[in-house]
């Protein structure tokens, strides 16, 4: 158990640093937006990541305390159940952050920000897969199978495949296969609710 919480703390520390780097990249885009649509688009992404940073500010000290106490927690404690729920929410947040990074790669293609964002994206994709495995382990260990956490659309079994993005639908532990060095050059069209090849 201790190692799972330690790994979660490491993931969430990395993602908080990454989302702050990402916010710094998109801030000038918001400030210099050419129209209301562009400003709203990037503001929405910024705001979601800003709220997530606030949640991580609250979650990380709790994880740190559990890790300092070497995992001695009471599973009957209501606060512990809330902690597991918060971890589940932040796994969902990793999924959204991954989507935000993928979306931003369209805007920042062939700019000085493409490579930094790609690095953040690759790290986040790995952390997302690892967090799914860790959360499954914690749910099994603490008999949380009946707990209905928020599940990204891409992971829901009862959702039509056309509404899912394959890269985000991988089972825990599977790594996304890259088709070519820069897969973003093959995409021709972006439609609402879908990031698939046209």
C-alpha cells in the first residue's frame, strides 16, 4: 500500500509542475487572442487546469502525510475514503490534461512550444496509465469496487466506440503505440467530440 501512495504522490507532483508549465505557455495566447472564440477556448482549458492545481494543493499534503506515516491509515476512517475519491478524481484530471495537451499540439505545431508540450504530453500519458494501475490496486486492496468513481468517456464500456479516442481508451498498463514520429501531421480534420482520423 505504501508504495502505491508514494507513486501517486510522485505522479501528482510531476503533473502539478507540468500543468503550471502548460499554463505559462497558454497565458500569452489568452492575452493576445484574436477573437472571443479563441480567448474562450484557451481560457476554458486554463481554468480547468488552474482548478486542478488548487485540488492538487490540497491532495498532495495528505498523500505526503500518509507516506511519512508509512501508510498507517484506518480504512474505516471517512477521511481516508475521501482521499481515495480525490485520487480517483485526479486520475480523471490526468486524462483531461492529456487531452488538453493533445489539443494544444494542433495550435503549437511547428512552433518553439511544440517540443516542450510533446514532452509534457508523453510524460502525462505514461503517468495516466500508471495511475490507472495504481488506482485499480488501491480499489482492490481497500474493497472499493462498489465505489462509482467518475470515469472518462473513453473508458466507459457502454459508450459507442465512435465517441471514444483510442489513445485514451487503453486498459491500465498498456502503452500507446506511436504510428510515426509526429502523429499529429496525419490528422486532417478536428470535429467536436472527436479527434479521430477523417
